[in-house]
């Protein structure tokens, strides 16, 4: 019998789901990370069919980065992994470029071989300064630390994101937009309407299978309102896990699309005159296992605690807008003609409101923050929203349930940058260094784009978008 040249690990999807759900449960339960590390390293050492470990992290703007380490090297060097931070937008300067990468062993995923390649696993990393302390620009570490502080009070922040995206014809359609000036739909079926065998449905089915295998706990998936638009929903989980899942959701969609010679796009408004993409974020807090956002006798079934949380977010809506809508293109999405949540108010029914109150019960009572674009840094957005809901300053108007006037979010990035830079609360939330660097990055991209949005999507909005641009595209200016 002929011996295969390569024998790398391939695990059936059903078994992958079981393994990843178990790892997720251990993580949500805050099981001892030292014991988890011991178990993971033993598994990697014993399983000869694993060749590489993909370690990933997120930069300040929310862009996802991945490094593949040879498994044997990683097991020897896990406490001394470094990378060049000066090559990452918003990270260290060239003169002090080296940063450390610490493995977050509980955030460990077994991968489907047909999508990610055989013999690979994935783990998230925490970015650290040269002395090993958490790096200020790593908002994932900031969110993890915040969640740990809540846990000391027997509280858990829960999140479920509803992420919309588009599928366009051709690979790399976003990076080629500066040449083509257009995107091509694969489907024009519309909301809930797509034939079982068409390209959009095949993409959704394949992506949903991968999500399920990674332990997302899927709920439903469907074509969205705009042509070639999709959404794949999954269950709520702890905030840091949820933010990781946002990054994995987009990674899965992009990889599946690429394998089908398509492009998955999470630009907020890649095509004018149709609905844009949102990242509606459902939030609640539990204490000792009880949902403290729920009160059967409260207005809309919410507790006083939840209403205080809402009012603090609305009070600071303008200060947070740049965090939640972080690109020039995202302000094109905040157009009231396309179900855009641009009104700084709360409603149980009006989908133009920044905050909506979905129908819920003792288990599912929550608020839905709708004014978030899918290109936002999920760690930064979720961290900022929870901190604001719990600690944000209130104004006299926010204590007035009648709310005499409706306020609106900025309709362009320049106003959002100005409000963010002038916000003492945003400065306190992020610290001086991150607050300044974030505004600087947003302004750098904005200044390469037309100041007035106009009626058509400009090539520069795509070319210099933080999730699209690279060294070559950035240099074409």
C-alpha cells in the first residue's frame, strides 16, 4: 500500500462543532487559563498531523491580521513571539517597532480543512508592549480586562451581532474598484428570496456550515433587502467571544467567497441607492445568571438599570459615532431613506432609531444598538458601548422621558472626528494616546476622499478604506 506524502489533520464538521462548542463553554465559564494552556499544548504536541498554528490579532482600526507559526516552533517559543508593529497601521513607530504577541489559549479553534487548509488550528493573540504589558492599541485586551472586572462583580456582558454583507462577482472586487468603479451583483432576489441553487444561497449555505463547525451556535440565515446582500445570525455569548466571532464571521465569508471566485464585502454602503450593511449589536448584562435588563413591569419589559444604560448611550451618541462608524463610506449608510439608524433616540418599533428594544422575555430581554457599521473595530465598539452604558455622563434631557427633540448622528466623517476629538468622555474611555491616534488615522483616510459624499460611491472611499487598502493602493494617491 502506498504511503501518502502528506498526512495532515482533517476533522468532520460535526466533530468540529462539538470540539469548538466545548472550548467556547470552557471560555465563557472562565475556566483556569493555565489548565487550558496545558491541555492545548499537550494536544498540539501529541497530534502529529497538525503542522501550523494561525495566530491572529486586530489593529486599532479593526483590521484582522494572521500569522502562521510552525507548530514545533510555536510550542518552543510561545512566550517569546514578536512581530513588526511599525508595519501595522496605528501601532508602533518604526524606531520602536517590535511588539510581543501573547497566545490567548482559551480562544482556540479547530478549523475545517476544506476552507482553511488541512493540519491547521487557529488561536487569538494579545498584543503586548516590549516589556510584556498589554499594548494600549490592542482593544481586544482592553475588552477582556473590562469583562474580567465585571466578572468580579458576578456580572457578564452578553452580545449578539447581526452582520450584513454583500457578495459581488469576481475575486478581490474591492481592491480592483479603483480601476473598475463598480460592483456586480450575483443575485437580485431580495429579502428572504433566493432560489436554493443560486450563487447567493450556495454562498450562505457554505458559510453557515463553517460557522456552525466553529461553534457559533447558528440561528438563521437569509438574503437581505438589497440585491446580493446576506445575513447569518447566531446566538448571543460573552462580549469578548462575541467580538472574536465578528472577526471570524467576516474571515469565513471572505474565504468562502474567494473559493467561489466572489468577493464578500462588509463596506457599510458599497452601492448607492440600495440598503447598506449594518452590524446591529444586541446587548444585555446578567448578574449571578439573571438577566438584569429584564423587568416584566418595566417600560417595554426593561428594568430601570437597562433604561439608565440606554440613556447613557444616547447622551453620548455623538461622542461615540466615530467609534461605531469609522470610515468615510459609513456615513453614506446613515441615510434615512434606507432604514438608516441615524436618530439619537430609542424605540421599540422605529428602525431609524439608534437604539431599538426588541420583543423579549426574562432570558432574551436586551437592547439593540443599530448605528454600528460592520467595518467598525468590534472590540472597540463593544467596549465603548458597555463602558458608556454603565459609566457615561447623563444630561438633564436624558432624564426626561418625553425627550422634547430628536437629535441626529453626524452625516459626515469630518463632523464625527470633530465631536470625537472634543469629547472628554471619549478621551477618558480610550486614554490620551489611543484617542489621539484613532482620530489621526480616521482623518488620514478622510483627507484622501471627497469631502462631500454626493450621490455616487467614490473610488477613493473604497481604495483608502481601512479593510481594503494596502501599501500599493495607499500609494496610488
